[in-house]
C-alpha cells in the first residue's frame, strides 16, 4: 500500500508552498514533465538533502505499465497498474503521420491525441460500454490522471515542447470526479509543465447537468463533449440509465449556459449502433434538438467487443445520417475508427487482463 504522496497531485503553486526555497518547484516540474525522470535522484540540480526529503515523502512513479497493444494504424493502448493493484487504460491516437518535403526535411510532425481515464471503472452503467461491466472502484487523483500522459509521452519519445491534444474519454465519468479532473487540467496547462493549453483539452461527459454548470463556472477554457447517443429519453434511458437523473432537456439547458470560445463548438458524441439509433428519423430529431446551439456532432461507429448484443452500423447508413445533418447546416463528422485490431474500446484491455488472472 502506498504511503507516500504523489508529487504529480500538486500544482506548481502547491509545490512551491511546500518546499523551500520556492524556486525549486519550477526545477522539479522541469525534471518531471520535460525530462520524464522516474526518480528524485535524477534531479541533478537539486541539493542532496532536498532529494532525500522528496524521496522520503513523495513518489514520482505512481503508475506502472502492465501492457501495451500496438495497432497497425499507429494507435497504442496502455494498461497501467495503480499503487492499490487496480488498473486503468489510456490510448495514444496517431491522428496524422509525419510528412516530409521533397528534400527530406520535415514538413509536418505527427499529430497525437491522448485519451485518458479519470476513474477506475464507472458508475454510469451505459449498456454499450465494457468499462461498466467491472463496476466502479474509485476516483483517480489528479496526479494519477496526469501520469498517464507523462508516461505515454516518455514511452513514445514525444518531446516536452511537442503539443498533444487530450480527451477525457477513457474509463470513468470525468464530472463524477470533478475536483481532481479540474486540478489535472490546471497541472497539464502549466507553462512550466506539459504546457498543454486548456483549448487542447476536451472533457467528455455522459450528461451530469448540474456538474456541467459547475465546470462552466470554473472558466477553464476547456472543450466540452456530451455523450448523447440517443435523441429521446426512452431510448437514452435504455442505453444510459443515468438519463433517469439527468434527462436530455436538462443536458441541453446546461449546455446552453456553458461558456464556449467564439472559435469553438460544443461537441455532441453520437455512438451509432446498427438498428438502434442509425435511421433518418433519429437524425431529424437530433437536428431539432440542437437547434440554436453552436454545436458539432461527432458520429462514432460502435466498436464491437465479445459478448455484446450491439452491432456496428454500415458505412452507407453512417454516411446517410451525416449527409442529412450536414445538408441542413449542422456541422457533422464521422470519427475515423482507431485501433480496431487491438482492444481499443474502453475497458477491453482491462477486462482481458482481469479475466486472465
């Protein structure tokens, strides 16, 4: 059992308040988030006494990599073990390959998105989600959230000055762990740390209306994504039992109050399931529902896993759905499926590891 505190749980200001002299906090942040060190002993410009004190009170390695799966599309899925033996998943998504000029010089660097978890398991219990199968264990601390990205950047030799996009779309409901998620956003955004600006961070929620409003009051500048998946309460309650507490109207009302940057839109994620929510009548209702909201709809192919009753929709039906919305002025894209040849759906890798024990 871990008795030491996780140093990544601390903002730079908190760290500066806990060590003296305070300027050492910036140096420590540099070692952790720029040099990706795994021990305090590697922090060469710190006094020996300070390194010993840090070692006695803190850990810089709260997660341990258990497994990684590589997809042919460049995606990599990670399973991490926490100090109490629980495991969580994170995914590195290659959104764009490196491109070169004719002379061999680099035209564009790779573009990455990292999908991170905020809880061990999840309370929401969506019918289509494998994470819910294992039940809810606990919230992650801010440091455990942050460490997922640090380890992924380290493992893939992604330099500190290379920006990535973050999506809180892994295991768990981020707004059910609002305090730690908000803190992790601030740690990620610190210019002396990973410097991942808040406009590069997207928080996805299943629709906890009251907490959407609380997140908005934080005025972080993050992007908001709503896991909608259905256009009427009856179907949504079947797919997402949480809709009984937070119905569609309450979600839409909360979204209308959420502060959105002039250049941004609220994203509505719509997981398309064959013969469940993939027909044009659903598209018509969705168009009406989002009327007056500066929004973008992201259509997502259901990613099948063993034992599920749900099926992946056809490409033709996906395109019909998209075209109906686009032709009527609603910004709509189809998310390119990643990691179909690995355990890419949330909870799959963890479930495999657990079943093997």
